[in-house]
């Protein structure tokens, strides 16, 4: 899918409404429109890439930045002490439905194990 057709790219460009909770040059975060917990935020690279599988070795700092933003948001949302889950689905069998790399920050309720 091209960046022109990607729903997350449209959010990043401001062409589609979203409840954005963080935005910088490399990462944008916004509330999921179908939350599975009281806190459910998507953290996405500002540049389009379909999945984690497309991340180049030279771009691993992007995952560091996404994780750092997740920690900041978890603290602001008040789930840093109680706990939260970070999830990256890669590919259809893993449940990825929007093909733009994204990390789910999920918290605010007790979660079971194993997931899925």
C-alpha cells in the first residue's frame, strides 16, 4: 500500500482526524478508534513503512524512539505504575490490519496471558 492510501499516513499529514497525543519529526501517537482497554494508543513512525519486517538495520533507532515515546505516554496516562503492554503485530497472521508499522500501547486493565 502506498503512503497516499494509508490511513495512518493521512493522520500524520493531518488529512484525517485523530486524537493525537504526541507528534515529533520521527514518531506520531494517537488514540486507537477501537480501543481494547481504557488506554489504547498507537505509536507510528512518521515515515511510511508497511511493517516491522521492512525496518532496515540502520533504522533500529526508530524502535528505540517509539519505545521512549510509549514510556512517556504511559506515564502521562497513569499506567506506568500499574503496567501496560506494548504490541507490534507484523503481517496478517499476527493480526496486522493497517499496513503501516505501529506499536500498540495498551493499559488501564488487567491483561491475560497468553495473548491472542
